[in-house]
């Protein structure tokens, strides 16, 4: 007689990737997509524009979901994380793993509580929270940000990124500072967010019982309410969006989105960058210059920026987002508008 043993299902494992603006979350997601093997992984992101998905990897695309030929799926976050996860699971019954990216200004706790709430706790298993920290631009010290502090306090793995740009004594100082925020932090060092995936995925490091301890540290804002009920939170999405925006407003974070269907002057934009105020600590966009026929992908973090180029898949257009604290957005918009190149006359065009 054969006895069938029912093995209880543990639920879809979930890793949350968090970290302040410019810390390398997108690069880590690309690393996972390019190196994940043997499992069908879903990545829940804020917008596909943040993920560099090579066209040859795409099998099919529809509305808010892209299927890749390496078995991975990318899906955009809708207004509600739980709803997005449920929709994703309904559309595919062969997902082995889920990676969720938070925004750079998000406290990861409400996201974690969503997976511990009644809608998802029986379907998913929160495996770990991975927090990226930019070693060249250490957010809690530089911005005195409650959000950046919480990202470290709730992290199961702290990925100290861009270590190739910082000296060893400085790295040791940063690691000491991280351990002042979270004493038992598991710190990994990385360059370009490259880390063995077995160190961050399917680690089973998350413990719901550890969440209250994270709030017991010397929090920079003692009146900030993180005193949630945890595993049995009655409504994991209750006022979290409001809570998140209160964070942003209280700490003075604001942003500017700039669009133009006219090209920039390269020299004028370079002068704009040279005069960029310190209050701007993150920028990203797709740029069009009158001097070049190519599309330029722009990323700025702190005082460093990168500019890569490829072909335009559509009509050229300038799209740029600046993020910082207490930004004079009207003045920045005026300066960007001044970067617009004067119309080319007498038949002159690219390559003048």
C-alpha cells in the first residue's frame, strides 16, 4: 500500500529590492534577468522604461507585461501591488519566483506588509528584502532621509554598491555606519550591482518577527509611525500611499518632468549640468541633441552621470526627470527650456 504524503506549499517566493534613488536597483534587475537560469522568474517593476530589455530577449509584449525568451516575465506595477501580483499569477501558473522593485523614495515596510496581508500571505512567501546602498553617495548621511534610513533598517541583505569608486577605509566607515542602523546587517559589496544570485534570491532570510526590532533603533524621526500590526495587518494597503506621500512631503522631496519635441543644444545642456544645484541628486531621461541623430540615455546620480546612445525607435523627443529636495522647479524648467537649440537654417543639420 502506497501512502501519499501531502507536502504543504510554501507559496511563491518573493524578494523585494529597495534602495535610494540612484543606488543601482535597475542594474540589479537587469543582472537578475540576464543571469537567472532554471527558474521562471517574474519581475514586478514601476515602468518598463527603467529596465534595459534587449529586443532579442522579448518573446511577446502586451499592455503591461513582457515575456522574455529566458523564461522571465516583466510586469508593471498598477496602482495596487496586491492587485498587480494577483493579476500576474492569474496570467501565468508557471512562475517560480517573484522580484519586486520599490521606487527610490519608498519605505519598503508597506510593500512587505502587503505580502503578509490577507490577500497574498497564503499565495506568496516573502523571502528577503535586498537594499542597495550607493557607496559613493550614502543617502542617510547625505540627505538625512527617513526613507533611506528605513530601507536599511528593514533590509535582510544590504548590497553596498559601486565599491570600485570608493577607497577601502571609506567602505569600512560606511559598513560601520550601516551596522549602527542595523546591527546584524548582512552586507555584500558589489560593482555594477553584480552579485551571485544565490546570495540574494531564495535565501529565506526574511522574518516577520524581526520587523518590530527594526523600529527600535534610534530612528531620526521618533514620531514617525511604523507601529503597524504586522503579520495580521487588517488592511495592508490602508493609507500606505498616503503614508508614502507624507514621507516625501515632510522631507522636501520633489521632482520636475520636462518634455520637448525640439532638440537640445549639446553645449547648452552641458552648461546646464555644470550649474546643476546640489539639491538635484537624481536625474534620468531620453535626450535628443541637434548635433546627433542618435537617442541618448541619460542617468545622473549625485555629481556623476552617464550618457549612452542607440537608435531612435520612434520620433525623437526630449524626456527628462529631475529629482531632489526643495527644488526650484520653475527655475529648472526655465533653464532646460533655454537648452533648446535654435532652429537650423540654410539646410544645415546633423554633424555640423
